[in-house]
């Protein structure tokens, strides 16, 4: 336990000394490298900058990182599909991609809001599918805030959070709020 406390104190000190820019950059980097633990970085940002500032910079940074990843794959997608997939495989791939591009905003928000959904995969699928920029950005902004708050609230291991009934109830309520909010926004903005 002392090793974990020392790690948290040392990491918090590094983030605090690096300033807000460092706290933002590690979250953006996580959007591109799925092996990095977002929950740990969010918890460290909260530890270093306080709850509100830590949540805010983590949310803004993850939205920015995911959107940049989406834009990159949106630009590269046609070349990648044409170059690396044969005609037979390309048809199946394009069918799946087209299905993903038609996913309703409310369902996309819920997928993004789930704490254990690999953001990198969603960014690639959205970019390759030529999903509207506005739709993806709106889904990110709504869904990611609930995911970031979840990680800020939980701040504990996967197994602990999935066996704690309170955490499961809070996650369920947050997902329901995200879904409802996205339905309301979708109707107001007419983004489908």
C-alpha cells in the first residue's frame, strides 16, 4: 500500500509541477494510445488541480484528443480502404462502416460515455465511416463528461468499481442522463 501511495504522490507532484499543459497533454496522448490508463490520469489531474479543474481539463483534453484522432482517420480512410482491402473484403468492411455512420446520436453518446469503451476504436470507426463532424463532436462533448466524472468519482480499480453496487447505480444513472440529454439535443439540433 505504501508503494501505491508513493506512486500517487510522486505522479501528482510531476503533474502539478508540469502545470495544466502537462495534465492536458497526458489525456490527449491517452486518446491516441489506448494502452494508457485514462482513469489514472483523470484521478491524478483531480489530485493535482482539484475536482472541478481536474474534471474540466480532463474532459476538454479527451474531447480534443478524440476529435483530432477522428479527423486524422477521416482524412486517411479512403486511401487505407483502397490500399489494404481487396474488393470482397472491402464490401463487407464498407457495409459495417456505413452501419456505424448511421448510429443515432443518443446511442453514440451512450457508447462514448461507457467508461470501458476503447475511445481509439470509436475514433477510428467514426473517422472511417465519414460520420458528420458535428455529430461526432456533439456526442463526444456529451458522452465524455459523464465518463470523466465517473473516473473522477471512482478513482479505483476496475474490479472494485464493478463489484460496488453504489458505483454501478451511479454509472447507470449517469448513462441514463447522458442518453436523455443526447435525445433532447438531437431533436433540438436535428443532427441525425
